[in-house]
C-alpha cells in the first residue's frame, strides 16, 4: 500500500476523529523540538544527540560554511541584584536564551543565598525584573554556582518549573531561527550570531565571568543536521500514558511476546516513562490533520484553545459538529494547515491495509498477524505506536510476537556513515567492487567535500583490494550467522568472503558426491534404514538427526546464529571432512557392491536433507544443487523451497554409533598430531594397542577408514590385548583402553630432529633469560607498572612451558634412539 491511498487516508482520519472525540488527542501550546532549517516539529524519538566531551566548533545549516560556532562550553555571567551592589553568578550552555529568562532559582536551604529570598535582579538587555525563586527540586546546591536561570519557553526542565511557579513564558524565536521582538536589541538576528554577540556585550557591561569546557549532548535533526531548539508552539498531542498501560499489560499476560529479552525490558522502561506525543508536523509529507478551527464572528482568535476546534472526515462533517457545539452562532471553519506525524498513520498499518474501519473479509481473516520482525532501534518509533493504536482501535494486539534483530555496523563497530566512507552497500558485497569504484561513489555523491578525503582514507584502510564478489547466499548466511541477542553486529566483509568459499565447498562436495553416486544411481523410495549400514553411515545419519533437531529448535526460538552454526558444522566438519573422505575407498568400483550401494544411499540422504536444512539461509546455491540430485519416488516437490523440511527421525538416533565413531575420530586426530610432531608426513605406519577385545574389534573393522582420514598414512594395525607394540614407536594415549603408536625408527633422522629441537630450546631459553634479567633490575617492583610486570611474568611462564615440552620431545627421541 501507498501511505496516501484512499483506504489508508480514511483510516487515518477515522483514528484522529475518534481520538479527538474521546479526549485522547488534545491541542496545547507546549514546548516542541523545532528544526529551524526544515521548519517543522520533531518527536523526541526523532532527535539524535551529538555527544561532546569539550569545546567543539560546529557548522550550522543556514550559515556560511566557514562560519562556525562553539559548543561544549559553559558560560558564566552575572546578574545584578536589584537595589544592591551584589551580583549572582549563573552558568549556562546556551547563553543566548538568557534573553528569555524569567526567574533565577536557588535552593531554599542554600546559606549563600538565603538573604536573597524574594529579591529581584535586573535584566541587562531588556526592561525586565527577574524574581529569585526557591525550588528544592530543580536546584542542586553542589552543582555549578547553585543558582539556575529559568527560561520556561526554551528549556524542557525550565518549562516544568515555570508551570509550578506560574512564571512568565517568553518566546524568543521565530520559526526561521531568528530572534523576535522579545529579544530587544537582538531582534532579527540569527540565534547563534546572538550567542557570539551577547558575550561581547556582557563583557562591555562587566557581567561576563568565564567560559569553561563542559561535556554535553547537543540535540540534532537527523535529516538536516540542524541544532534542535525547544520552541513554544500550539500543536496536537496524544495522551500516551492511557494508551501505554494496555500495551504493557499485553506483554505481561502473554498476548504479545517481545524477543530478545533485552528488547522486552526496554519496552517496559520506555512505556512506563512515556510522555505525551506531539503529532503535528509542518512539512507536507503526510496526511493533513482533519481538525478545523471554529472562527466565531466578533470573537478574538484563540486557536491555541482546543475547545474551539472540531474534527471530521470532511469539512461538511466538521461543520455539522461545529453547529452542534455552537448552536445558532455564526462561524467560519479553517482547517489546520499542518500534517500528521508519519508514525501516526504508519501505526495503523497492520489493520488499515486490511480495510479497517470496515469489518472486511481480509480484516477478519488476517488480523491480528503473527510476527513482526524489525530493528530494535524502531521499537518505539513504530512498534509501540502500532501496539498502542491497535489495542485502542481494535481491542487486539496487531501481532502475537515481535522479533528485534541487531543493527549492522562496520568491522570496527562504528555506525555506518557517509562521512566515514564505511557504508556497505549490499549490492557491492554481492557483486564485488574495486577500491577505485568505491572512491568514485564518494566523488559522485552529496558528501561535504571536506569529508571526502577522510572517507577515502577509511575506505582504503577497510578495503585495500576493494570488496570481493561474495554472492547473495554468502551475504544472507553471514547476516543470519551474526544475528544473536546482541544489539549490533560488526560486519566484516572478509567473513562474508569466507562463506562464499563455503558455497564453493558445497558445490565441489556435491559435484564429487554425484560422481561417486554415478549416472545410474537410483535412490531408495524412502530414507528408511536397511539394517546393513556401516558404523560410519550410522554415525553420519545420527549427526544429521542432531543437526535437524538443533536447526529446527533454533529456528523456532529465532536463534539464527545457533541455527547457522549447526548446519554449517554438519556440512563442513562432519559430512565433507569426515564422511565423504571416509567412504572414498568404499565407493570405488573395486569395493564390495553391497557396501558401496549402502554408502551411496546414505550419502544421497545426507546431501538431500543437508541441502534442505541449509536452504533457508542459502536459497540459491541449494536450489541449484538440489535440482541436480536424482529424486526419490516419494519426492514430488518441484522445488526445494516447497519440499518438506527435515525433521529428526527415531530410526536415525544412535548414541552407541556416535560413541564408537568418536573413538575412531579420536584415534585419527591423535595420529595426525603424531605425524606432525615427528615430521612423518608420508607413508606413516601406525599400531593401535587395545586393552579390550571390544576396542580391538572396533579398530580392526575401521582400520581402512582411519588410514583414509590420516593423510599420508600407509597402514593401521589393530593389536589384540596381548600383542606387543613393535620397538621404535612414539605413542599417544587416546583413552584408558586405547593408545596409538607411530613407527618412527627408520622414518626420521633422530639426531637431525634432536638438533632442530635443541635450536628451539636455545631460542626459547634466550628469550626467557632476557625477560628474567629485566625483572632483576633495582627497584623493579616499584618502578615498573603492575600490568607490565604481570605481562612479563606471563611470558616467562609461557617460555618455561615451551622449553619443558621441547625437552620431553628430546627425551622421547633419545629413548627411540636407544631402542634401535
């Protein structure tokens, strides 16, 4: 739907009219967040805060680029106490607003100012007596000078104090950012030029005291980068607290679930402290407010007073309501020229697009919806609006669950910004782009020329070789793999490239597997076990079962990181690295036909089910590969996307096979470690000693598979419990029953290997002794920082451990040499 379609426009008007008539929408002259550059009000949620740690010169829209203004400072100035030589010092970060000061607040218990209770000061630039008031709530005696200027028309905190003490509200600002006639001699000047001028004028009058650095937040309009000002203006407001309570109750009683838990906690924290919502906007980007001012003949204008307003779908509708409200009175209707905040109309989306307020078939069938997936950053911008308005207007929550995903940042955790040059365009990751092309994008964009150089430096650092072509599947899988309960994901393009290589691995593994299946392979009608499966087959089917169970559970919990980890591990570390390698000898034409056929059927099952498990995360490569597989007679789906998703099967569950094959894998890993330690990288010979007949039988049956998995292995011999291990072997214990022995005698030059290790010992010893010498210098404990001493001690311990391992290796070689 388009937001201004007739259907949505009608729903928006209906909502405003209902809420106006119910007293939930009201008109009031209050402080709004005003952007002078765009001439519109903003809600508090739309305002961004620029954090400053101290004095900072900023450029402001609407001023020449070379003209900058200082922020992040506190200006101290003095007011002269009336009929006295005494002065009272005030500190402010917005010195220009002192023109609208209508009180000075002090704490009633502050001994410094008790003699000033009830006194006045004289404003130095306008003809105004300013009362000194006492207020224990708004003044901290320990902060600053303990005296606080009150500008109720230009500060949200001062506004509250002003209402409490019935202070005068003096608006200084015109909507274009100039000061009005209330500013006296500064009338017509731009607000930040007044900031500079007023300090000079205070100096002339002897009232300027000092300017010091001050950490502060500067409110910014995200669309224009203008500095937001609180401005008194009559606008339309929504009483939010009575809408917020039902929205919180829906979560408490389980009608609405918000995930992850951190977002649910934010939900309550924000709604419990919600303020009324300003829904008036001055830029015509939305629906015009269907409110009409009733201008009564002979009566002065009072458009700020909501009692002289009516609401209606049309002017005729509004006229009828006005006639009922003011019977027998002559009047004219004037529609409010403002428009509604877009969040007001978009908050109606879940039901407005279904035809509400009519009870349409779509509305009855599809409302409420089941799931809303969104970024956590718009939980209050949009989601809360939908829930509050949905419950108020329909009596139902608009959806049963809200899932808040993380936000994407760059690899260093920085927010993506054009000025930093770190914005990652998904298309560039999918298709690839050179560094030169990235630079040219900056030149062709609308970035401030002063920022382009910095952005190019950032791009050159982050993408020195450009961005490689990664493809859609790799990017999609990466985003899912990053998605956890955290608030942000730091997207490293190199990790996307890593998953592109995983796609290649899938392609090559499936192509290789199809070769092993052969052109005449016909899968069995279903995936049931035959009872003749080997240990490796029973193990991989069990692992397939585990993967299916873990992925399905993770998807149900929306734990996408867990789901991708499970399916990635199955494909890479179990199917490709183990099972496909393990069955290579079995699937040759020379192998036993029955064993080959069984291994092929299991391989097909893993390919078929594995691709289906992976499909939600990598839809394109899995569809392409699945279409190349032969079909079971029971498979009628034309596409993997509509085929049945894998579910755990009880006949595949086999914890005994898993335990037995884990022993095989442990032997394999220990064998690989031995060949690396003793540099026997080809034609290695192993003997497996067994303390029981059970392990002897198991290892004997799996010896050929172990030979295949230990690269460069020539033979593996399983020894019966009573058989002796040949002399000249290095050994590693695998379990309390099994040990693996590598025949070293005759395979390596022992003296040469000992010489290599002795050189390593000498190097490590020298490094250790050098550090130890540093710790022996006079006053080491007092002159060297604790963290440096801890680092040195840790390094010394590491060197000692390394030397110990190397010495044991020498002892092992000497033992082997002695046994020759």
